[in-house]
C-alpha cells in the first residue's frame, strides 16, 4: 500500500505539473476554452490564470512528505470540479473543448474524458486516504529500500513504464498533429501538380468543369445568396469550406479576414460553413469575414467533392473550376498567393506550370 501510494503520488504530480505548464504556455487559448464551458468572460479570464497556478501548486505539494495531505486534498478538489463541469456541459449538450494539457493536447469533451478524470479522482482519493492513515513515505528513502527488495524494484519499474507511457502519449499527440499538417501539404502539392485527361486525380472537381450552383443563407443578413450572385462582381471566387467544430478552421479565421482585406479588389472570398446559426455565431464571434454562407450539412462540400476542412476551391470568372482542392491553412494561403492580378479563367487556371518572372519568383499562366 505504501509503495502504491508513493507511485500514484508521482503520477498525479506529473499530470498536474504538465497540465499547468502547458496552460501557461498558451493561456489565451485556455481562457477561450473556459468560456466554452459556460463561464462569463470576466470569470474565464480569472480562472484561466488561477487554474494552471493551482495545478502547479498541487503537483508540487504532492512530492514532499510534509505536504502530501494538502497536495492530495487539492488534487481531489480540482478533479471533482473538472468532473462536475464536464458532466454539466455533457448533460446540456454543449460541445466544449477541454484544454486538458494546453498546446500538448486539446479535445472535445465526452464520456471517455469524464471516465479518465474519475479514475484520476480515485487515485488521488487513495493517496489522500493513505496520508490520513499512516505517515506518507519519503520517496527518496523508499528508493533506497527498493534497491534491496526485488518486489519493490518491480513496482518502481511499473511506475516508470507508466510515466514513460504518459510522456510518449503526449509526444505522439504532438507528432500526430504535425503529421496532419505535412499530409495536407503533400496532398495539396500532389493535386496541383497532377492532372490526367483534364480530370483531377484527387479530391475536388476537374479543372475547367462548370462549378456546381448553390443557394445558401448568409450568416449575417439571412438572405439567400447564389453562386451567380457572387460571380456578378466579375472577380474570381474562392470558396473556403469550414466547420464550427474544426479547430484549424477557427485558428485560420484571422488569416481569412486579412486575406479578404488584402485581395478585396481582385478576389471574392466566401466562407462556406455548416450547422446551426448559434454554433457559427459563436465561432465567428471575434473574427467574421464579410461573406459567410451556411449549408445544412455538407451538401455543397459534397457537390464540390471536398473531403474535409479547412479546404478551398477557386472558381474562375466564367464560372468554371480553376484549381484543385487546397487542404489546410498553409495550402489555402499558397493558393491565394498564386492568384494573379488579371482575371482567372478556365484557360488561365492555377494548375498550369509556373513560369519565372524577372525577379525569379514563380508566376502562373
């Protein structure tokens, strides 16, 4: 029991220290996601600072023998508060994002997250109970005794495996996120460089084909907007497909507003989102582009053969598809940077081979 309590102290302490440091590393996102749990703005600003500080304090207090009781009591209180907050949001149908480990790991709340916190609560409760029954063991002294006991050495090895598994899991989340970005870049390069018999080899419609028409409500005015209406400005139209629950889409919104302002005279940028008005109003609260249209589900994205979000398709001034699907924020930025000042047409699209200008920069014909 004494050995198990000590191992759990180390594991719980590591979890809270990592969570606190990660939240402080991205404190603005932490405050934003606390608001998604239903807290008012002023409370989210306060909790966004106090919560990581409390997590660091709990993780630190669990290590010394003299403060194990306070540390385990604080861990039980924080985990109980997390479980209550997640349970309330799940029961009310609110799909908040849990910034459990800051930049290392964020995920929508759900029953698996609630179960995980409940397991951590049981572990912290066990440590708290042991600290009231017997005096907690010194981790350093226990390590010395473990050198003479094969059973204790095995237990410490198990604790080490758990700690390594946690670190590996956190690292896996980081590498998987980077892998998604690289995969989207590879997809964009492959789709922009490969065509066969005038048809696209990847997602999206063939360049030069007629863009499917649509009639969607505008998020701000509620008026129905058609593709013909957008083409009436005699500028190419860039459709950016988004989703309220897509984090890369939300992170890209400031760039969309900036692109819209920089290219207003030569390009019409339209964000095509999905879902309810409430979900999209919350998403576009701080950064709202001029043109935001809502599809009921993915009917327009399916018509354009767009597999995910964020993604973009360029439509020429003659109403034809002028580019393959650009997947990801970086691919979309690259597509926008290649839009020329002269009108884009089916015969002058962004899939042709780039020529070199006098300054050495590529220019597309």
